[in-house]
């Protein structure tokens, strides 16, 4: 047997990869499991997207390798989208790099800026991939606390008192995943100032800013932010295109060039038809966002009732595709998740997969039909009568 690489010693199989395998096994055994744990949108993209894809497929000479930087039309569409919705002016030629999903951007950024032994500030709770990728490139994750009492914002004063000498990157994600906490202008200003003072590159992972949120914000709206910040974004949630794998990173020309030097050695460009679909999505009008959120508002109301039955508390003003619910005192996240799975045939996400500060919380996904959420509610009501 050939031993696996040392870099995998601190990387485990992704929780959802393992747990969904168990869910499939339960279903195969006849269990009527309902999955309200995953953030994969079940709704369709705008009709204009599929039409653009269809039109592209009927063109000649579109099946070859594409530019590593994406079509100029796509970069221009991203620039126009950022200007219209975030009031951020981005250079489509040097300040924008389309990605095959923002998840690959986490790897590209880490490979572009981290050496073995460098340190990375990672939110707790936060997206598990930040820590996994940091370990894969043999850098060192340094978890920083986010707590409900501080609106799930970092305590930058406390962080500044720690040893930051080897820290090169800091991951943030606002609106925050998994809690749904929305950013403020002051938060982004403080993060940019923190990065500049300590020579740390701040990366805001921003895929949820249009979901149940009327005030989308970008860290790049802060004057001078491009010198010390990058922003990842994605079409996965905003336009229901998770499987299409379309994302982007924006920042200074120098930082984008460094990321391109990695990316151009990792893939051979995004399929032309997908890029045309992405352009159509980015050109969607305001009615798209209103209709999308109207659906999520209806689903959210049922998810609140599920949380109420479980004795949870939650923030009704949170953004994103999830309800982040605090369990009653003394209840453990994974214990509750397993109880729901084995007793009620309902799979949801324990907060602990996002870090130790997720203990005592569960996450309910809004990526299922309202009728399915209502069925979960009925199962809980019938058992608790």
C-alpha cells in the first residue's frame, strides 16, 4: 500500500460527504428521510440562462478550450453587476477573475499566497473548507471566535493583541455562513483597517448577499480596500446555479494576477455555454431577486415553526439560505441531529461541523419546497402531541 500524503493527516472527509452516504443507506433501507441540511438550491435559474445556454450550444466552434480569464463579455458583466448592486468599480481586464465556483477560489487563493508554516485566521463557526484547504497547503489554521453576543462579528481588538506575525490571510464571510449575520459598513471598514495595519490579506466570501437581504454589501466598497482585500462571489445561490460551478474573485490587479498564475495551471477554462448562461444571469432585473426571496420568505416561516417545536431561538432578520437555531440549554448539536434522523427521519445539520462555537446550534436549510418543510413540521407535531 502506498501511504497517503502527509498533508492529508489533518484533513478529514467532508462531513456532508460522509453523512449523506448514511442518509442514502437509510433511504435504500426504506426509511422516508427528508433532507433539510444541505444548501443546494432546488429552484431553477432564470429562464434567460437556459435560453442563453441553448443558443450557445447551437453555435459553431464553441467546444474547444476557453480563456483562463473567461470571456471578456463575462468579466464585463461581472463588473457591471458589482457596480449596479454593490457600488464597486472593478477593472474587468485586471481586477476580475471568473472561477469554476468560488470553492475552487479558496484553494487558488491559498496556493497563491501561503507557504508551509504560514498562519491563517479562520472563523469559528465558519465554512469548514477554509480550514481544510489551509491544511492541504500545509499552512496553520488559527481559529478566531465568533459569538452570538457580538452579532457573530470578530473581536478585532482582542485579535490585535495576539501574535499575528506569521498570519498572511484572514477568511471572513458576510452575510455569515452558517449564522446569517449581516455585515455593516463599519465592520468592513474595521476589517480593511485591520488587514492594512497587520499586513494580512482579508478575503470576504460573499455568496449569500442577495438571499433574504435587501442591502447587499461588498468589502470592496471600502475606499482603498483592494490593496488588502479580495472578495469571492458565486452564482450558485443568487441564481440557483450551484451545479454550473460559476464564481468569481475580485481585487487588485497584482493579487488577481497571482491567483491566475495558480488557476491557469489547474484548469483549461470554463465551457463557453456556461459563460453565456452566467452573463444572462448577471443581467437579471430586480424582479428576479424579489420573486426569489418571496419563495424563501414563505419557506422561512415554516422553518421557524420547526425551530419553535424544537424549543429553539433564532434571529428573524438573518440572511442566507438557512435558519441558524439555538437549541435549549443543555442540548448538544450532534445529539439533536441524530435524534431527528433516527427518530423522525429528518436530516439537518449540527452546528458543530462549522466549529466548536457551533455547539448548541442546528442549521435548517430553506432549499426544499414549502410542502416538504411542512411535512417535517407535521412529523414533529404528531410525535409531540
